[in-house]
């Protein structure tokens, strides 16, 4: 089981960083329990927290950019709620030492895996919402996402979109589009690792790695953009 099951003292320290003292601490504990640890994992909370995060961030963007069309708001939203952003917040708040997981997962680097950190962050948001209401969840989200709401980087298209737009601009003959192929898949079902190649005519394939095909495709596209001097 876990190499470190969260005790009361460490949970108190985490509550301070989250800005909320839980009435039902079992919610917080459940939000930290990875599926490898057995029953009552954080997967349902992760599903819920993703929606709460999207609602709060969408509301903030709607208010901050009253003249922007839906398309530009969607780009900003996607950049702020994607897995990478959630994983960074998980690292900033220090969730990794508190995660409850099987020893085998911990030994294989589970506390540093982006997918696990992002999922835990979303689960914690759900726990905050269920224990303290929308105000508690929004307070946490604003505390860690506020600086990003108006960050120009949040307006950027994701790597796949940017690479596709470059191809459509006429940079390639006949406006050929990038194609993506799965090079390999490894790891257990609950923590897979995908390697995906992005292919462009006249260029060597670029390989990307991720916990899902989507993440690996994004990583491959980003590496191709770097090779092309576009990042």
C-alpha cells in the first residue's frame, strides 16, 4: 500500500496550503488516493473537479474579456484547465508527498507522473467544493490560477493546432496536414505511457511521450514546432 498514508499533522499542513479546514477529512483523504491503492480512489472526484475547475475558470475569463468571441475564450480556457496546468498546481501546492498509492506505483515514480498529479489536483478541487461549497473551491482556484487568467501565454493555441495552422498556411506542398501514429504503448493499464510520432513530408518524425495518446501527440507536435523554429 502507500509509502506514506496521510496522517493528521500532515493533512493539517496541506489544509493550510489549500486555504480550507475540512469538516469531512475523509473527502480530502479520498481525493489523494490513487486507483493503485484499491477501493475508494479519487477517480470520481477527479471527474467532478474537472467540471468545477472549468466552471470557475470560464466565469473568470468571461468577466475578464467581455469583448472576446467564444473561440478565443475557448483557447484561453483549454490552456488553463489542461492536464499540464493542473499538474503544475499540484506541484506548487505540494500534493505529491500526500498521495496515497501502492508501493509499486510509488517506486515507479508515481508521485512525479503528470497524469497522477493532475488527477489529484482535480480531485482536491472536488473535495473542496463538496466540503466547503463553491466559495472554497473558487478561493483555491483563484489563488493558484489568478496570475494566469490574463497571461498572454494562455491565449496561445495548443501545439497540435499551431502545427496544423502552420501546415495550412502553405508552408508545405499541397497544404499537407501532420499525421500522428502510435509508436509504442507501455506501462500498466492504470498508468500507461504512449510514444507518438508526428509526421510531416520532408521532415524527420518527431516523437512525443505522454500518459495518453492526446498528451503524447501534443508533446510530439511541440517538439516538431521547436525543430521548425516556431517555438
